[in-house]
C-alpha cells in the first residue's frame, strides 16, 4: 500500500496519486519523496537569502555585484512584463466592445448549459444577492444557466437561512436553482472552498444534470467566489471560447479578476494590492504556457467529473484542479485566457490595521500555491505518459515563479543592501561601495516605468467615480502606486516565505476565508 488510512484513491488505479494533498497522505518511500518535494520551495528561497547574507559578511564585493545583477534583471523583467500588461489591456478593451451574442449567431450554442457554483460561508445576504443579480443582468439566456448556492453546515442555521432566502427571491429566473449544504467534518477533507464546491458539483450532477438528462459534455461549470459579479456578456464570451476551442473537452477557461466591486471604498493599501493582483493575471494571460486556473474560472463538466472534482484536501483548489486535469490527461490539457473580466471585492476590513492583516492572510493563502510544486513533481515521477518536455517546462515555471516571488523583492529592497552596512572598512573604502547605491538605484528608478504603465492602466479600469467621492480620490488612485515597493516586500515576499516555511516544516496551512466587508453594494457593471 502506498497510501494510508484508507485514502479514497485506489492504489491499483493508474492515477492513484491524483488527489494526494500532502506527504502525510502517503507511506513508505513515496512519503519520503513527497516530503522532500514539499521542502524544495522553502529550501531554494531560504538558501538564496542566506547566500546574500553570508556573502555580505564574508565576500561583500560578490554580494554587491549580485545585487547589481539582480537590479539589471529586475529592470529587464519589468519592461518585459509591462509590455505584456499593456498588450493584454488592449485585448480586454477590444473584447469588452465585442457583441459576443452576435458572434454566437452562427454557432450551435442553445444546448450549452452554464452551471454556476457560488460557495459561501458567513457572507451576508447582500453580498450573495449582488452576485446573483449580476447573473440576471446577463444577456445570455437565463434558462440555460443553473445556479448552485453552496452553503456550509458548519456556518450554522443563520447562513442556511440566507441561502434559502436567495433561492426564494431569485430561483424563478433561472433554468435550475438549488441550495446545497456541505456537511461538516467529513473524513479526508479540510474545511474550505475546494471541499464545498466539490460536494456542490456532485449534488448538481445528481439533482440537475441527471434529473434532466443533460449530457455532461454540454455543461460548463463556472466556479465563482461568492463576491464574483459577471459582466453582461460573460457567458456569451465564455460560450464562444468553448465552442471555438480546438479541444473544448481538454480546456479550462480563465477570465480576469478585477477587484472593482468596492474599490472606491477600499483604502489605498488595499487598492494597489488589488490592482497588482489583477495586473499579474493579465500578464499571465499573455503567457498561456504559464497560465493555470485561478480564483473564479470555468471548466467543462465532463472532465471535471472524470477527475473527481476539485481536491478536498488542499488550500489551492483553484489552481490544483488544472494540475489534476493536466496529470489525468497525460499533459493533454490547457487553459484558454479569455481576456474578459469578472468583478470581485478588494480586501477591505472595518479598520486599516484589519485590512492589512486580512491582506497578509489572503496573500499567504495564495502563495501557499507552492503546494502545487511537490504535487506536480511527484505526479510527473509517477506518470511516464506526460512528454518530458512538458514536465520540464511546467516544473521550471512553477519553481522559478514561487522562488522569484519570494526572493526578488527581498533582495532588491532589503538584504541586497547589506554589504553597505556589514561589509567592513575595506569594502566601504572601495569604489564599488560608493557606486553600489548609485548603480542599483539607477536601475530600480528606471524600472519605475512599469509603475507608470500600471498607474495609467489602473485609471482606465476603475469604475466611474461615485458622486460622493471628490476628484482628490481619483488623484489618489494614480499616486497609490508609490506603495508598490513596500507592498511587494510586506504583502508578497514575506507571506510567500511564510507559506513556504510552513510547507517546508510540515506545518500545513488550512483554508482561510477572506471576510467580505462592503460599505456599498457592488457597482452596476452594466
């Protein structure tokens, strides 16, 4: 036996390892291998930072040259990413102007059913209702949309009452509408979105698809966060991408998350981080070979059912489902970037300190996506049918991505400057010591070009300014980008290192639900 405690995947199955969540799910040699892979991200990041610190004391000249090299690399990377961001922004604006319903006229699309799953925990009625109202504003045939409100039993009777009220108020508008209640404390699960939407998807299969004899290959599942508000032509755009895809049965579809719902009520700190997250997803859409599903995404029901739905024992279920499908179909699975947005909430708490804490926790959860690294490395060892080139490319992209996320900001804005303080008299007397801050600052200043691009695009993406907000608030939306160096360290690199250290030492992270706090309801996206 290679799995412990009656783990639900049969070891005799070819893909017995498909839903492994962590090393503790395994026994024997496999457990040791998986545990080593779990340590890899943290070891690489920690070794890089320790190398800079040690060299700063022992070989300050070497450390100084490395800092300059990192600064040059950062400048080149900034230019490269800014070009991708600008190009994707143009694609988004183009796609938002397209009449997707007109594009569907010559395509047989009437039999496509959109199954929309909204998992929620302790969010109030208005948050859930606004997301459902967004569906009602859709230009797609509402009778070809089935809605699942996925409640949690552990949230209590009050939340079940919210779900029942939503159903009573809105169910008549859609082709199908059900409420599910994910049971608490099921074996082999961790409480969170993955276990909830997996339960909801199976309930929808039984109560909607099978009950109405709907073919699985005609169903697209949109797994939304509870605060996701769709733009009117989202489902038409998604349907077009599905029907024109080269391999629709082997493709997931990724919209761009814009954290616009409450952006005018969010503090500056929350806004710059929200848009930075959106911009990163826009950049990734221009590099589809690096793209995995994130947050709100869509996946055909048939492969989703065949793979056993989203994993119930991981934190990063949104990206893990892509890797589940990639492994299950031997590398023959892709993500299509839609370059079309959905609107979500920026992270806002009642106080600035509360907002900062929630942002840190949210980004620690996101960067805990490093748990995908041991999964894919282990799965690649077990699956010889995936082409070697695809294995190497996928492994490198994931490892390098999480390594650079954690180390680059800390090197550029913290440990890279250590030689100036601990290098000693001999180093401080050198020309290099004098030129290090000048050269490094020069490259970092040049890289501010990327912030100007971000600020300009941000001003084009924000919703119309509410009447009660003065022009000064618009100016702040531009000036907020001066916070980026600080946010990259405190709310990106440090939570990323925190997540990798937890994974490295086996202190596994649970799923933390981001609280939804709104002063106003989400803006009308029509």
